[in-house]
């Protein structure tokens, strides 16, 4: 079953005549007869009651007509969106938890005001998960830490972030380990780039993470650190929004570990009007400053 067969079926149903439908579709009647028979064989049911001079829809034909019309309408809508270049339709966006909490509220509010015809859905995932979902076509775009060095993806810097390490009050992070026992770190899942960065920072200072406990939110992460159980790394902008931030010690880390950027990424072959509109809005919110466009580094 293809769109051409559905258009033929709808046209014959509307005119009640193979001859008139063939004239409208600029085809010969025999071609319509063959294609409609193929459609009926595929469906396993007669769509028409065939009489000498005309065709009438069967009961199944009446039911199928509604579906065929809806399929064709959706197809036309999709083609119009693609060809017009106007943002519209569904827009599946992925984001790290940190960007969703600090950067996206005002951005998505502005996006909705400008493009109310876009049905945007937001999924919070780690950077690694977001990258794979964009590559698989499950997400149209995503905000990730760093990005990817991949020929099938492209991206640009959306926001710059500063990472800090938090530890229990009065206790520097590297002194949180018992002698020879290693540190306890609170992080997101293994695909979280901040988790990898924290472990690299700890290793850089000759320590090691003995225990890694996976946490589902920054609120819970902060509470665990405040209880004295270990350390964590998070964007400073996220920490400033969390209640209870005064219950932990904030430790700055070296530039090579704390300076990072959130990237907007998308498939190279799927730079849709929706993705373009979001990118342009990010540029505007950055006061028109040009964003770096290139293959990123990998990076919540």
C-alpha cells in the first residue's frame, strides 16, 4: 500500500467512476483498475461493489476511506512543513537535567510564544543517551555536554557552564575519604559526562572514587553531600537554584575541569525548520553573539 494507491482509491470513491477519476489523475482507467485490485488483495477485502456503469463503496470501503483521507492529509501536512520551512508539527527535544532546570524555562517559553503551532516535547536524559537518541532519530535535537565527534551529527555551543565540586561543610572534597578507602561520589548514570569529569578530576589529584552512587536528581545529590556521605560535581548555575545550597561547601576546580559548554546537536541530514528556529532563538538570547559550529568533543 502506498500513497499513490490511496489517492486513486479516494478519487474513485469521490467520483464513483474509474473514467472520471482517471481523467482527474491523468492516468488511463486500466492503470487505476490494476492498482485498486492490488490494494484490495493487500487488504484482503473488496473496497468497491462493482456495477456495470459505476462503482460503489462497500461497507469496508466506507470504513477504509476515512483512514485513507487522514493518511493523505497527514502526508500533505508533512510535505508542507518540509517545503515551507516554517516551524510546525511535533518537535522532540532532549536535554540534560542541568540545562532543563536552568537554561530551558525561559528559552522554551519564548519558543512557544513565537511558534505556537509547534508541539514540543522535552525529555531529560544524560548526554550519552541524548546523543544516541538523536542519532537514531528518536530526538530531533538535544542539549548535551560537549557534543560528539561524529560525521552524522552537527552542533553548536548553546551555553557555557562552570562546574564546581561540592563537599560536606568544612571538609575539602579530597579529604572526604577515609585513609586508603577512596572517595564516595554521587553522580548520574554512567553515560553522564559530569560523572566522567569528576572521576578524572579525582584521579588527577592522586585520589580514587571507591564508591559511585547513582542519583536521579540534583536535589537528592545535594542532600546526600550535605549529610556528609561524599562529594559531587554540578554546574554552578544549578547549585545556585537549589534550596539548601548553604549546607554544603563549594569548591572551585581547575579550569581544565570546570570550564565546559552545553551544545545543541542534531542530525546533519535532519536540520529541520524546528531545529533551525531553536538555534536562532538561542543565538538571539546570547545577544547575537556567533556560536561555534563544528564537530564537538564528547561529553551529563
